[in-house]
């Protein structure tokens, strides 16, 4: 397993470089000067620094090479400096965002906690709710619980966040006045009272996002369980006198989790970029909202960097899914 993981990571390097090149070339085809919309309030020395960081006026391959060096060599040094107090990156040009007048990765690090707080929590909550629903719906197929679960999950899967978001705001915030609908991104959790405030403002966006996750994963879980419940090994296990709890939660669940793991792992990148609409509805300053702002402002360095980060997350999610295959099914061998 270790050699397989290392081999996959090694093979992912040229693939990610190709993805970075494709994103760079697509952004190069965008019309206009990347510095054309820089606000007049930006000082000339900052503009000159941005032009140097972008490599404007130089050949395309030099600009792409500059971005690679900044992303893969300078940014890790910045991280080491931040962690250990060194000065490895001092005086080196980083990937700069003209929109925020500073390094792109600093903005990502500033907004990432907002995304993890809300979207990450919603994903975990959605999985924890979806798995029991899918398991019990399959075990009690065509029961009242299964019919009700199918109805609710199909509604949840059909309603997009741009509709369910305003709907829960109108119901729980306007009519019932239980929760605030505006997410305070400046709020800091320092004690139990501030933690409760944080939970209160997370309820509505988590509700909207977890509804989508629950609907999707519970359907996959139900289908996988139904497929395995009718297998011969299940009848053999029951014939041996094993309890239903052991048959369902040990034998059937383990084999049923293999396709569901794919859905869960490939959904991980959505934690960082797929909740763009929900972040817009609840005014959450996450990195999904940052990508939308960067596209609107023609902030090419930010768009390039964020898009590449999402590509890296997708590759890592695929690798995680393959590793979990081997852990769940010993018949799968990678060496």
C-alpha cells in the first residue's frame, strides 16, 4: 500500500503540471490586460511589483515558469517561515493578487477557516446523517421509513441551494427569528459563549449544505446495501446463526461502503469550492466566494492559483478513495 501511494503521488506530479499549464493557457486566452482593472488607488510601486511578479512583458513560458517557482518553491518557504520563524522567503516575489494588494496564499489562509467552519461541518454532518438513513432504508425496503426517506432525500436532492437558502432564511430567520441569516466573518471563537454564537450563525448554511450531501450519499448507501443484502454470503452468514446486527453492520456494510467511499472522497473538493452559491447567499467569506470575486475582477493570479488548488484537491481525493478501497476490501491488491 505504501509503495502504491508513493507511486500514485509520483505520477500525479506530471498530471498536475499539465493541469496548471492548461489553466494558464486558458487564462492567457482571456481578453484584455490583467493589470487593466487595477484600482487607481494602488500605489505605483505596488503596481510595478505586481507586473514583475506576473512576468508581464516577458515570454509566455517565462511567465508560466515564474508562477511554478512562486507556487511550488517560494510559497512552501513562506509556510516554513511562518511555522518556525525563519526567513527563507525574505525578499522573494510571491503570487500577488492585485484585487487584495497582497499575496494570494495569504488571502486563502485568511478565508480558509470560514470555509472549513461552515462547509466542512456541513459535509461531516451530511455524511453522519446519510449513512444511517441509507442503511436502514435498504434493510427495511418499501417500509414507511424507506418511502419517507426516499421522498425527503429526492426533494433535498432536487432543490438547489439558491432556492433552499432563501427558503430557510425566510422561515427560520424572518418568520421565527431563531437564527441570524448574515454570517459574521469577523467573529472569533475565544470561549464557550463565543462558540455558541458561532454555532448559531452556522445553523442555516450547514442546514442547506448538509441537505444536499445527505440526499446524495444516502441514495448511494441505500443502493449499495440493497445490492449486497441479496448476495449469497449474506444468506450463508444468516444460516450460520449470526445476528442481524452482525450480518448488516459487519458483513454487508463493509462491502457496501466501497462505492460510497468514492462518492464521499470525490465530494471532498466540493468542501472548498463547491459551496460557492451558499457562501454568496449567507455572505460567508470563504474561498469559493473569493474565486467568484476574482473572476468578476479579472484577478488572473488568484483565479489561476485557486483553480489549481481545487485540481490538487481532486487528485488527492481520488488517491484517498483508492487507498480506502484497499482498506475496506482485502481482495484489492496494489503491489
